[in-house]
């Protein structure tokens, strides 16, 4: 079992076009290849008709075949897909070196979501030589879907990060901060496009929403080299600590998160 996961989580308005779906699958293949993996399994959740029960999401994982995914997309209303790079007979989300969850359409949820989980030790090693790897992933995704909010962070595998970051909480012990963050997301997630959940190691922020003054103040905290344009309106902010040190309880990481929180207009923060 891997000890911790890097999590990339992105939120955007639902899109159902065959073109955007196929382009995202290509991006996911690229993400896998960037970290030296190959996608080898998938599970597809779908609705046989609008309003029906979600089918297939908890079913058996099939050998990855994007053409089969395209056929399912065209035949049924999409719900969610899982893609993985995992050893044979492994527990897919726990032992996968790379796991991608794409929630396309969920009842009573206003947004679509992409969550990418990567073995943290492996990601740390790759990021040492490919310093722009996360920015490149974000830019490729932003070209296809209109992402309103996103972040990069890490969490112990034992805390089941996939459950936590899709808003299902975690059945295992969380810190007080994690519990409060989970509570605030459940309360405010309908405002995913007008508020931010919290400050993490990496953060995608709207220039229009936060304004030039706040972004100027954030830049003075993290340094210009850690602020990157993703689109005309979206900017990527990364805290100036190593990815390995971006964990709750690290004094410098916690200090920087607090400073950036203070630079954000309070009404735009779910976690104060």
C-alpha cells in the first residue's frame, strides 16, 4: 500500500459532448504517461435513462479500452468513470499508482469533477526533474473544460482521500482541521464557482473573482515564480515549500497557508 497520495481536484460545469469526453480521455492517458504509468483498468457508471439508478460504477474493472468507453458514452447517459494503473488483483483505489475519477453527472450535484490520485513518493521524484508537470496537466485540462476551481494537495492513503475529496467524508480518523474542512465543503459546495474550499499546496484561482489586489498580495507571499497563468482568467498559485513538506503540521506550510488565507476576501473562503 502506498503511504500517501497527491490529489488534483478540479470542478466545472457538466459537459456531455463526445468531443470533450474523448479529449479528456486523451489527457488522462497523457497524465499517466507523464508519470511513467499506463492505464490498465476502467469502470464506467451510467444511467440507462434519465432519473434511473446509477449502474456499473461498483462493477468489475475492465481492461482499459478507450473505444469501449466511447461506445458506452454514446449508448448511455454518463455518470462517472474510474481509470487506474494498478497491479493485477490489486485494490484499485488503494494500491493504484495512478487513479483517476471523473464524475460527469451526479444527482443533486451542480458540478462535474475530476480527481487524480498519484503515489506521492513517485510524484515527488518525477516532479524534481519535470518541474512544470502539474501546471502542464492543468493547462491541458483547462483547454477542454471551463474549470472554475481546483487544487493540489496530499493525504495519507489510510484516510481514503478519494472518498474525502469527492465529498463523501472519510470513515477513518481525520484531524480536527480535516473534519471542519469536510463540514464546510458539504455546506457550501453549491458555491464551487464563487468560493474556494481552502488554501492547499497548489490552488487555481479566478482573477475576476478574487481581484488584482488580492492576487498581488498573494504573489508577495508566495513569490512571482510560484504564480502561473493558466488561462486569461485563471491563475495557479503554489506555496513555496517542497511537495514532500506540504503536509498539515509542517510549520512553514501551515504558516504560508494562513498568510494566503488572510489575503483572500473572507466571504470567498469556505474555511476561515
